[in-house]
C-alpha cells in the first residue's frame, strides 16, 4: 500500500521554475544517474537490518510505503518513498572497483577486445541532437576511482561525456572553453587539412566534432543551464542539506540542481558523481555524512522534476558499483560486496512505492527476486526508451546488441 506523498516545496509554495526552462520543457526521455563511487553500504541506507549482528548502530525508520524502512539518515527520502522503486536484490560477480564499475555501467563483465559503451554513451548515441552534448558528467567528491576508463567504447568520441568538474563554476568553464575554441580554431583547421591529406583513412572528423560541440554550446539553453549566477538561494538551498553554497561538499547538491536544469534544456543523460563510499574503515560516520547530502539533493531533485512535469519522462537512478559486506570488519568498516546490494530508481515508468527483492535477516544472501547487473542495465535503457534487444554499429565493421538481458518486469509500473 502506498501512502499519499507530501507536497514538494515547489508544489506547496509559489516558487516557479520559469527561467530554468521548466514551463517550456517538452516531455522527452532523459536519465539522471546519481553515481555513488566506491560502493555504498546497502545495510546503512536502503536495506537496514536493525537489531541484527550485521545491522550496525543506525536506526531504521518507517517510510511512506508500508513495510519499507530506510536508514534514519534518509528521512526526506523516506517521506518520498511513494515515488521510489527500491531494488534490494541486485547481485553481481565483480568485487574490484574497476571491473565492477564497468559491469554496472555497461551491463557486461569486462574482458575481451571490445570496449562496450556505458549507459550515458548509449543514451547519447540514440538521443543526441546535432552537435549538442548528449551526455554530461558532473563530478563532486572524487577519488582515484574517477579515472576508471569507461565511456563511449566502440561508439566513439561523439558519444562520450562532456565533463564538468565543478557545477558551481561551470559558467567559467564555458567561457574558458569558448576562448580556447576561438584561439585555436584557425590553427585546428590548418592542422586538420594537413592531417586529412597525409592520413586520408583516419577519422579526423571525430576530432573536429569535439570542437563543434563546444561551439554549439555558445548561446544555447545548455549554456544557460550551466550558469548558476542568477539562481536564487531558495532554489539552491533544498539541494544542499547541511552545506553552505560554494563549499566543497555542496558540489553534489549543486550538481543535482544543474542536472535538473540540463534535462530541462534537452540533455538526454546527466551523471552526478559522489565519491567517498569506499568505507573499509570508519564506515558509519562516513555513511552518515554522505547520506545527509544524498537525502537532501535526491529529494529536492525529485520534487523539482515532479513540479516541472518532468518526472514522468525522466529516470533518476541511485547506484554504485557494488555494496558493502554485512559483516563489520576490525576497523569499523565494511568491505566490497557484490553478492547482494541495492539500487533505487524513480520516474519515467519505473515502479512507484515498490520494494523489489529481499535479502535475508543479516543481508548476506538474496532471498527473493534477484536482479542481475545485466538485468538492471537492460531495465534502465528500456525506461530511457532504448530497446535493450536493439543493435548499434561497432567500429563500422559490425553490430552489437545494446544489452545481454531483458528488463526486470518487477521494476516497471
């Protein structure tokens, strides 16, 4: 049974999203992935085990969905559980950060000579318009794992991400980029002309397309979406939780606001990255700290997408590369655990107010409705309007299937 959802701040007050594109936005499939780099603890977030030896010190709280309980450090999301599809039975095989990231992001275990595209590149390939970016990656708190080599794979550079390191200062990035494009434009054309003469079979058009994409941003809705200088504090404040605007930890919340604005501007895929979840030691203070940021930003994002009429066409996904061990180690931490972990989806045809799957009393094994990593990937691309059984070109010499699994029906409305 689904309890009635609380009105969002945007629905309960006259706060209007005009000026951010919401009133003019057209329903169009889009996806925002909140990527929890390092692997978040499922037991300390969306699959609590209170009172069990593996449960840890956090309390479990009731949510808007009867029988579904979250960590005490996710109170805002608990009130919005009627919008969420919480998958507690994701199961994978990879316990290494690099390999697990590729597994979750591409739907395939790494190996072989063929580099498969990640979710953002798939979306960009099927939905990109002209030279406008189809895939934007916004970085917040990072670690060395941010350098995991994922991206367009055999789809090529045109399907790769436009990276924004600091969402609060993206306008400065665009100004610097525009200056570099102008400065180097003539030189680039000369070099490309010479390159084409000497290497007629090389694809120099790919290199040129990257500069074309930079030029296409100038004066566009996307450029305006990235420029937060005119945004009022009451619009930004709900995304930040305990953080002050402009501080390092405010980057994730700010990135979620920018993600919403980019979707309104027509970007089909945005990733917002939050690192710090590799909690081999000191798991509980770290997860509490990170959960407060996720709780605020994820909730504000859902509210604003719903108020702007975009939640029905925008999929929001919360996930990391794996979960953490139910057992707490000697340094008060949890280690890598792909055997049973959680992911959360909302919007765009994902089931609402539903918990999919179940783990045992200690969170060690999946008891019911396991969802494999390829099935999760196939479900995401399906909800984005891409046929998982479809095919796309591989380096102009063949074709490859989008996904090696079918969508999970339990995760769909």
